[in-house]
C-alpha cells in the first residue's frame, strides 16, 4: 500500500498528520471567519449613538449596515473564486490585513461618510476567511482520504453564531467603556491575531500556470452594478429614482447573458440552473437571514428608541438570545438532520415574529428577554443546516465559490433587513414601525417553511460521517 503523503504547514518544519484533519488550521479558520459576524452584530447597538454623534436619522445610519453587506455580497463570491484559483493563504492574509486598516479608519473617522467608507473596507476585508476555510476543509478531506468534516463545519458555524449573537452585548460593553469608536478599534488586535496565526499555519498553494485563469472582471462589475442600483433604490424608494430599478434589471440581464456565454464565468449560472437543491439552499439562506438581521437591527434600535434603554442595556437584553442560540447549536450541531432543523427553525421564526406584535413601549423586561430567547432557537439551527446542505450539494472543485455565494445570500438577507428597517423606521424606531417589521418578517418566515416543506431533495442529503 502506498503511504499517504503529508504536507508541511506554512511557516513550520512540522508535517500535517497524514490520516486526520490538521487541527492547527482550526484557530486561523475560526478567528478569521468570525470577523464579519462580529462587525455585523456590534454595530446594532451603535447605530443610535452614532446617529446622535453625527446628527443622522435611522435612514442614514442604516447605510453603516448596508455598506458592509454590499461590499461582502460582492466580495464573497469574487474572493471565493480567487481562493479556488490561487489557494486560501494569500487571500486570507490580505483580507485580514484590510480589517485592521478599516478598524483604524473607523476609530478615527471625522464624519459619517468616512465611517461608511470604513465599513465598506471592512466588508471586503472580511470576505476572504470563510471561503478560505471551506476550501481548506475540502482539501484536508481529500488529503486525508476521510470525508469527515462534521466537527470542523460545526466549529465554524457555532463560532460564527456565537459572535453574531454575543456581538450586541459585546458592542454595548465596548460603547459603555470607550464610546462607539471602540467597536472599530477592536478590529486592530483581531486582525493582528489572524495575521500571526495565518502566517504560521496556513499552507501555501502551488498553482500551475493553467490554474492562473483570467478573472471575469466585466461579470463582477455587472454583478456589483445590479446589487448597488437595486439597494440604492430600496434604501430610498421614490418616483424620481425610477431609473435605479431599471438599471438593476439591465445589469442583471447583461450579467446573465455574459455568464452563460463565458467558458469560465465569475458565477456559473449553468451549474446553478441545473442544481435546484443548491438554489433552494440559497433561497432559504436569504429568507432566514432577512428575518434574523431584521430582528437584530430593528429590535435593537427599538429597544433604545422605542423602549428607551441605553445601548449597553440593550446589548444585555439580547444576551438570552445568545444563550438560546448557542445551547441549540451545541445540542444539535453534530446531528445533521438538515430537513428537521430547517423546519423547526422556520416554524420558531414565525412564532418569534408574531411575538413582536405583543411588545410596546411599556413592555416588561422579562417579555423583552423572552423575545430574544425564542429568536435564538432558529439562529442555532438554520445556519448549520444550510452550511451542511451546501457542503454536499456543491461541486468539490468550486466549494469556496459556492461557500462564498452562500454568504452572499446571507448578506443579501441583511441588505433586505437594512432596507426594511430604514423603511419601517423612517421617522424613528417606534412601536408602530416594529409591528410593521414583525409582519414583514413573519411573511418571509412562512415562505421559508414552505420552501423547506416542498424541497424533497433534503431527504436525500447524505449524512456526514465520522469525526474530524
């Protein structure tokens, strides 16, 4: 029998274990992948203080959310494609360096415009680590000959969910200690840690000249134009902006025509068109995270304006959501049960949205805490289930691209949530706006359940076996 080859980890003379996942990769993978959710969630409690500092209403501070997600919605598939082509190490290190730069830029920002620019840079910087991690997971499975990534995938999902749900409380603490600029400053040490761990442990990639294929720059530009024009209209829908949706449709048509004619497109629409299960997973990701982010940003702003809580107190009110999500993830993470998790998550989301209709400016604290507990359950189920489904539904050679696109649909959900918050809270985060937001998210959650019920492919998803 031919012995298995081992590869040395970058920056060391030690060899990776021949028959099991190289656990030295887990620290940089996990830390890098949480940079986006921690920045996504901490901003939730900072929107009101930033608005006060710069005299900006919720409709303008909503761009702090949208800017990051527009950048990541474009950046994830772009960088995911580059990871597939050139390997994860250089993209990971470049991206995490940008995060530190954006942190300094935001901490020193003299205006809301500069702050929004820092969030754009954060979006691009945080787009590298997750597709790099998924590519490393796949390559390790191929290297070891053991298709057993359950533990690693669960670690990534749980880590991302942990920081996403703990983020508001962490943001509230940082604001209480050092003001809202502290939520940007914290990116500097996080970036430094990623750079050190990545340089030490991430393997270098040997890419042949045949692998250095040209990047589909026109396709990327059309994709970005489609997202930007559509989002600009959603954030400020008025008759005089009629040309924005027209531009979005034109860019979408041009994008589709180009990608279908390209031999090596930016996003292979032909593969997506023939992979209905993967499309359904992307749709569920969009719907599930539209509700999750609407709650995170909308409910948090209402706690501060409609309920009158301080930012640090609002963050603490969301702690039960963190405990609920982490408990559910911990109890169910190693059992695949994709269909069951998605159905349970969708149904509880419907119930959580309905529960928001019971809240008003005089609601007792225990009821606010209960709302977070209920919403934490689907956050502990849906992300892991979609990630496991994608791992099995995507082509191995495009796993990083597919993972980047999964994140893109999550960020599209966040963009939809941001637009909804801006629309329903146009004149402030009052109770009437919260109730309208609850009805909007309840409708999306019902659609999520229906998509899951009618997706027969979920019953044939191959269970992940073994331990990583």
